[in-house]
C-alpha cells in the first residue's frame, strides 16, 4: 500500500455505515486517473474488506458497508 501511496486513513474513511462503494469510483477518489496497478489494488482492498466482514457485495464491483471499525 505504501508503494502506491494508499493510506490506511483513506481506507478507514471509506467505511461509512450503509455507504455504497463502487470500485472505479473509489479508485478515482484515491488516484485521480488510476492506472491498472492502482485499479487492481483498489479491487484487492475492497475484496479484503469484504472477506473481513466490513463490506458485502451489492453488484458487480459494488459493495455496501455493513460494519465499521
């Protein structure tokens, strides 16, 4: 995450109760014009958050926040 300058605070700030997160939108908010590595990292982070129980899939590349730290 540090190599691509993705800060933990940015990820924490995504976790707003009942918010809907779309992979492309999150990548744009983080990197402006994301390249393939930044888009891939964004997708991996959101999937990891889903596996940890913070997000649930809502549609293709879309997640809903179900738990906050």
